[in-house]
C-alpha cells in the first residue's frame, strides 16, 4: 500500500521534471538558432562582395528555416530582423515586431529574433499546452568598417 501511494506521488513529479528539462533544452536550442542566424546575417556578402540588408535577411531566414522540427518543437520562425548600417539607417523585417524590452542594434550591427513553439510531451492541467519562446541576438556586421571611439557614424 505504501509502494502504491509512493508511486502515485513520484510518477507525476518525475513526468513534470521531464517536461521542465525538455522546455529548458528547447530554450537553449532557440538561443543557439538565433545566434547562428545573427552570425550568418552579419557575415554574408552580396554578389558585389559587400554586406547588405536584403542578403543578410535572406541568409538569416534560411538558417532558421533549415531547423528540423519535431513532435516537441513544432515551429521556429525569424520573428524580427533589424540591420543597421554605419550611418544608422535601419532595415527591418521578419514575421513579427520587436519584442518588448528588447535591446536595439547600434550602428554597424544586425539583430535577429527567433520564436520557437514548444509542445511539452506530458500535458499537465496547470501548464499551457504550447509555449512560445523568444530569443534575441545582436552581432556586429563583419563587412562594414568599425566605428572608432570619438568618430561620427558613417564618417571616415
């Protein structure tokens, strides 16, 4: 009788811990995808050998799109993209808007935000059936000359 009572308590706790572990792993995966997309966008060059926003956005979207979904991770999208050149001109894109409390890129930086939809494997009544996780990464644009301290953006 004690064994049955113990199992009734221990099994739900173990299943809940499995959910938590999978959610944390998915969060780390989303952060990694976001960083890879931002790094790819920051380092890609167009046909003329110059960095540009459209090529960077396409490259970042390809990195995110190449992620294979599973029964747990039901979707990953590039929810926001912002490219800021050395003159401070920005190009925005993505399927959503800038997340609240998100840092904005400075001149010469690119920002990518990704949204991952996760379905925990063990449904619990007090947990949502689906979670959305947002990650943000800002990287310096590699092909642009750096802005030196004390220099005006876009100047030489």
